[in-house]
């Protein structure tokens, strides 16, 4: 090889090229094009292979996706900071800050926050439990916290839910489309895939355990402090109902009342006292004893009126008694398999019951409308029987 590149050989090559430069030039161009084509094709194949590999990692169907069993520490500090800022702004009715942290936020939701936040003194013991979502940078977050209400010594343990995403600049924000408020009133369109994932998340045993823990603490707190019970079941509930009857949402629902059944009207009105921003807290705050009403504007009905309006199918609840779940059971917001599913409870969970409605038992449940929910009676056993 060394002899091939001696001076004589190189001189002969130069002379050949000089005498045939036209053909050599064309050949050089062709060789260059071939080399370019090889590089481009190779790069394209590599790109396709890379995209295929990436797609195999991210393009998982909602049906096949499963949440990891344990909660994750991914973005824990950033999520904690986001939530602390959110609750501080919520308590302070700082709508400008809230709008930056949780978006989109409708005018109706802002007016709701303005009503309930005046009763909040602080949100404490904020503890997030996070699971990674289907797409990178998305998180399903349950948040344990304690609400300190003005003039009430005992704090109310609550459990909130947030769907958190990452924006194009890598900053976390609360996707407020999936707040309890919007999931109830649907002012912004909900993505079916994300709603299915939320259902999967709330159906997990980890979520059921967490909810059971908070539920027990909540009932204990309410039972130990009459002032807290009054705040949740009378003061705050009354304010929420008054907001609902004067809100744009109530006017919209009223215009649709002619095409709705009494049962549908009752469910919507009950939802009004439950719904509120991201917080299951607000659902808890809307707990009252006026479970059943038939007025399309049931938000205006007092406990006494509600009792007077109960039908034969919805008799006055008997004295409280204890029931225990016989298996893993679904908890619903109404006495129907079509009613909204609030969560799952594992077997051997003891609950306070208030009677039955058809094939369903009415039980105490913090995330339910007015602090009540429904479980199929066949899945429960009365304690002592």
C-alpha cells in the first residue's frame, strides 16, 4: 500500500485527471451524491428506529396503562411547592395567583372560591401522594391536608385530588379542567382518556387505603367538635347553596329543567353543595343532613324543608347504626349503578349507616354529597347481626 502512493503513481493519477477532467468531475459529483444519499438514508433509518423506540415507550394505550403500585418521589419538591402556593392563594382569595397555578379557571369557579375562602384560616399538613401519568411530566396527585376554619379549634382532615402537568418550559401547573368543580359542571371539555385514567387511579387499592385513613380522621374530628360540625354542615353549606342559586351555573341548569326529571334535578342540586375547585375539602364542607330534596333549586332548601319533602321512596332515615363491608365495594353518589363512582373501600371497613333506599344503604362518606354516599346493601353486614 505504501508503494502504491509513491510519487510516480501520484503523478500519473494527476496527469490522468487533467486529461479527463470533464469525466472525472462528473464522476466526483456522482460519488458525492451517493455518499450524501447514504448518509441521509442511514440517518433517516436511525431516526425512524429512534422514533419507533420512543413511540413504543410513550404510545401506551389508556386501556393497557397501569399505575405503578407505589407512590413516586418524582418531582416531589416541585409538586409540594406548587401545592403550598396554591393553597396559600386559595385561602387568601388571590385569584391572579390561582389563575397562574391552576388553569383554566372559569368566572363561576372564581366566584365560588371567593365565597368559601372567607371561612378558611389556613391549610396545614399538606402531604402529596403522587403517581406518574401516562405521559412524561404528568402526575395524579392525592393530597392529605387539614383545614383550619375561622373560629374553630379543631382542624378538618381532608383529601384532595389534582391532575398536574408540565408546560413547555418545564414548569409544573395544575390542569384545572379536571378539578372537582369542572368535572361536575363541565364548563370546559373533558378528555375521555384522562377521565378513564382518573377512574383507574381512584379505583386503586392505594387510593382506597388513603381515603379510608382520611375518612376515619374526618369523622373523628367532626364528632369531637360541635363548632366544626356546625361550620361544615350549616355555615359553609349555607354559603355554598346561596352561591349556587345565584350563580350563572344555576341559571343555566334552570333553563334546562323542563327537560330533566325530578331525580336528575335533585342530583344536580345536591352536587352544588359538594362541588368546589380541586378540593374534596369543599365536598366535605358541603356536608349536611338534607340529603334528599325534589326542588330543582334544592340548594335553597333547609334541612327541615327537605325532611318534609321526602317521598315514600325516600323515608326519614332511622337512627345511626354500624355496618361493615363484606368485600371490596364501590361507593357511589346515588342509589344507582349509573350514579357517580366516588371510590372503593376494601373489606372489613366499618361505616356509619343511616338507613336504606331500595337495594342501597346510605352511609357516611366524606367525599359524598352532603357527607353521604351509597353502597349496595348486599355487600354490607350490620354490626352485631
